[in-house]
C-alpha cells in the first residue's frame, strides 16, 4: 500500500513540475559545427600575428568579420583566416584573446573576400614600339590594413606572394552584419521567465485551479488509503 502512495505522490509531483516549469523556448539559429569555434572582430585594433608576439603583427583583421579559433590560451589564440581559392590562401596565426568576441554559431560568410586590381606603370617610355608594354595590371586579394605613421598600406596576396602596397583610395567593402543580426535576434527572443497565457505556455486560471485541487487531493487520498489499509488489518484480526 505504501508503494501506491509513493507512486501517487510521484505522479502529482510530475504534474506540478509540468505546470510550474514549462519548457523554455530556445533561440533558433545556426548552431556551431562540431569542433569549430568562431570569434568576431569587434574592434579596429585586432592584429593578425605571425607569432605570439606584439612585434609580429602582419595586418589588422577586418572589423565585423570573423576568424576561426583553433586553440585558446590566456593571452593569444591560434586562429585561421580566409581559405584557399584562386586568389586567396588560408593563413594560420595568432590574435590576442582580449580582441576576440567568441560566438556560439557558425557564420555564413566569416571571412572578408575582397579582390581588386592594381596597375603598375613604367615611368618614361623607352621605345616607340607598341609591342613594348609600359603598364601591367595584377590582381590582389585584400587581407587587412597596416598603418605606418599617417600612411595606410594593405597586406595582400599577389599571385603566390604576400606583401604590402599603398591602400587604394577607392578601396571599399561592405561590413558583415551577422553578429549584429545575431544580437538583435537575441534581444527579441523570449526571456527565461514564465510566459503569458497567450502563447499557451503560461498558467491560466483553469490551470491554477487544477493545480490547487491536486495539492488538496493528495493528502486526502493518502489518508483514505491509509485508513482503508488499517481497516483491512483489523478485519483480518477479528476473523482470525
């Protein structure tokens, strides 16, 4: 008989938990892929370093874009930037941990892919023959800026070689809004408090009434079960 009472109490507690602790709604989004961690560049002073040393900064990582985090340490994180393509090569290096904003989703376009042409002109024509070229155009892949005093240069990949060129005055690229959109989505998500009854997850007046009734019935039913058990014991003794 005691087992029945315990089972009844357990059932009641389960019903109470369903009413009191409804499932929390979770924000829908792109879940981070297994084994992959990304961080957003939210500052204009985050360098890509060739080594864990401030003197080895190669270029400023483009703000609003992301890097893939390979390992995390107290001061520096090992990171990966861009990918292998016709004009780009994947780079592995380091960034200061304090300059990274870690995210729990996988960006659709984490890296800035920006390609532009650079025209080199030979000063002074050494021949009147049109077969001699006095200018050449090459395609460069942009990685980031590098400031020296008041001048700004670009760290680029030109063919198979990395190097710096003066930053073109018309160089422009669109910002990545994925992290901003993610924060906006978070701000619009339901807070972790009991929601209103309008969405079906809150406790309506009828649910509260049922809850109170259950709380009152549990001790009454338990008392009746115990009373019945004792009466059956007395009947057995008298008949014996």
